């Protein structure tokens, strides 16, 4: 198969350039020289760029994203030419320093080079000792660690089993030794998790304690790239926008927006990490059968599935509140099934949509009682999900949504609202 693809590429290249047959060995050498990450590669460096695209480096080659062949790294980062390989790469996280924040740093021997928008920045390369005083040179890996995940905005520099934690504000370094962790040749920070890559495997670790929990190492080819005969059946395929169908959507109290579809969820506020689907059980392990509706209230996320309500505490990781799931009747005073639910900011009422009816439940009353029940406009039968945000209430139905100024405007139905289409900018789908 691979040979066939290469032959085809070659034919195509020749056809396009109308090259003389004498070029054949040269073109062939170039095509054959491309490394294949599915063969099991140890990467030199892995990072996300400022647009949330994955970059994998090996010698003077680069892969962008999870699909596709290697390309010479100097096609994207011209000035990396001649440096041979990079030791480490990371995307700076330093919200207080907008001139540095999201810039891409490459560490090469004793030097630092910095890019933004794929252009080398003025003043680089610099010496490591100048840019990161107290940090050793000839590193194995480096990764940014924002405040909240680390104690302060920091960069972790890896060399052997030592980790040099560089505090960006104070420019001080603390060194730890994590001998239990494999020697990382590249480290990636992605969606609040930290991955040490070693060989073609990776191990997830905690950025403060270095602790590894779960079954590691895992083969990177199953998770971080698309390879024939690798990956899992549950792979999330990016749907066409015209085929999107949500089950539920919510924004939690910290501003994270999640949508749920089947057994997958996606975070929508992390465009700069790229939009990726994950199994719902990755974050809410008891929700193994998907969800019908979800809303956020008082630092809790309420999931509804069939006749049950699951309440999770917020924070860095979600934990199921003791005693849950409970029945919808006990928790909210209603009978299942729920199509959609939402709470607007600074309100204590959950608006619950069941068929063509919206029921309001006062979340401060015990026991919970329905305070209002109203029919929805007839165009809104069979809705999938609803979200209340700054711009109003979005009601989702298939690949379209309706925007209403408020829950009141929604139920009075006096204003005819035209449906709008879900776009890739909203949901990460394919236009
Ligand atoms: C990239 O590097 C190769 C040599 O490794 C060189 O032939 C090529 O011209 C360079 N490309 C660019 C865009 O700089
Ligand atoms: C990025 O660089 C390209 C050309 O290299 C330029 O056209 C574009 O405006 C730049 N974007 C930003 C945000 O600076
Ligand atoms: C990768 O991990 C597997 C276990 O999952 C292990 O058997 C194998 O030796 C590891 N290979 C490398 C190169 O680290």
C-alpha cells in the first residue's frame, strides 16, 4: 500500500513538472527519504502552535496535525534550516506578558529561537543563559505550565530525570528529580494534561508532582496520529457542519463550554488547543451512556440521562457528588425525559425543555417545584440542546440553531426567529 502511494506520488510529481526521466532517481530519493511516523518514531519535540495546530519534529522534518506525511521543517520555519534538529519546543504561556504569550520557542543546544506566525523574531537566536538563566543547555524536552496547573506561570525543562521548573515572573529555577518517569524526549501540554513522550510511547504525568496515574506507557500511534492498524474504534470523526447533532451543551462557571454528542464531548472555548472530541467518560466517568441534557449552576454541572440526574462538582477535575445519580423527580420535581436545559447567568431558575414545553424550576426552593410551564413556538419541536449566553438563548436543532434574546422571548413566541446554521467557527465541524 505504502509503496503504491509513493509510486503514485512520484508519477504525479513527474506529470506535474513534466520532468525528464533523468530526474527520476533524485525525486525517488527525496520521496523515499521522508520519515514515516507510523513506523514508530521518537520525536525530538512536540508542541502546539499559536493556532492550536500540533507540530511534531524529528531531525529536519515536521508533521502538522494527526494526519499526513512529513515535510521539511524549514518549509514552515525557514530559519530552522541549518540547525539540524531541535531539542525541545513549547508554546509560551504568560498571559501577563502579551509579547511572549503564545510565541513558539525552540531550544537547540545552547540557543533559543522564537517564532510567531511562523516568522523568526527579532533578537533571536539568543543564548539559553540570557533567556532562561539558571536552566541547563542541551535539554531533552520543555513544556509550558500555566498558573492553576502549576503554582505559577512556569516552564518545565527536562534533562535526564531532572526537571528544572522555571518561574517566569521571578526568573527562579527549582530542580526536581523524577526518576520514576521515563526519560522524556519531548513533552506536550494539551487540554490541561501533560504528556512525556519516550520512544514511540507516551506517559501522562502530573506537572507538579510528576505522579503517573493510569496505565502507561501507551503507544503514541493510537492517540496522537492516524496510522493504519492503530487507533481505537471510538475515534471521533469531525462531522460536516450540516450533519452536526448535539445532545447537550453548557458553559460552566469558569467559562468552559462543552458540547456533547453520543459518547463524545468537545470543549469549545479551547480553539487555541484545536478542537478535539474526547470520550465523555474521560472527564465524567459515570456517564458511560451519553447524556440527554446538561446545565451548570453554582459551580456544579447537572447532567440528565433518562430518568436520572448526575451532579458533578467543578474544579480542575469533575467529581460526582455523593448520593448521585438521583431521579429527576427527586432532584428537580419533574418526570423524564429531558431534551434540553439551561440556566442564564445570575439566575436561579433552570429552564427545562421537554417536547414542546418549557418548564421553569426554582433551584433555591426545597422541594423543587415548577414555577412556570409554557408551550414553545411550534417551529421548536424536537430540539436537541439549549444554551444561555451573553447574546441570548441558543436553541439547537440538528445543524441549525435559533437565537432568542431571553427565555421570556423564547416562550412568548411573538417574534419569528429564522434558523441559522452551525459553523465550523462555532463547533469545529467541517463547513
Ligand atoms: C530547506 O532545506 C533544504 C536542505 O535541507 C534546502 O534545500 C531547501 O532549499 C530549504 N527550503 C527552504 C524553503 O528554505
Ligand atoms: C502572518 O504572516 C503572514 C505572511 O507571512 C501575513 O500575511 C499575516 O498578516 C501575518 N499574520 C499576523 C497575525 O501577523
Ligand atoms: C512501549 O510501551 C510498551 C508497553 O505499553 C512496552 O512493552 C514497550 O517496550 C515500550 N516501547 C518503548 C520503545 O518504550
